[in-house]
């Protein structure tokens, strides 16, 4: 059994603190170069993980490619529980 969900990571978070003289708005200098990357991981109850990283939107093609790659890792059927929007879960069996 594996559990899967899609996630994204962006580089435009400003972490840390800054200061400014009293009455002036503090500014944080940044280059403006931002990037994002998305990932689709599948995790077993024992903590093993398989994943794919991709740019762009999460599409059916991305998901099917992930399932094909995941299916090649196993020599027996696998139950895959996948998160959908709104935290509803769907279970599928890959043979």
C-alpha cells in the first residue's frame, strides 16, 4: 500500500527579519529571480518513498507518467491511495 499526493515548492518566500529607522518602511532587497518546482511522491507505511519532480501544471499526463514509472518498481499489485482536492482520498489498485 502506498499513499500519494501532489505538492509544490516556490522560492519567493522571504524568511528572516530586517529593520528600518523608526517611521520608515523596511525593505528587503531581492533579485526577483524566482522558481518553482512540483513533486508527486508516494510513501509506504514503512517510510519508503518514490517520487517524480516536474515543472508546470499537474496534468493527467504527469500523473499517468508517474503511475507508469511507479508500476515498474513492483512485481505484484500495489494499492495506491491518492489525495484529491478537499482532502478526499481515492484508492486504486495497480496491477
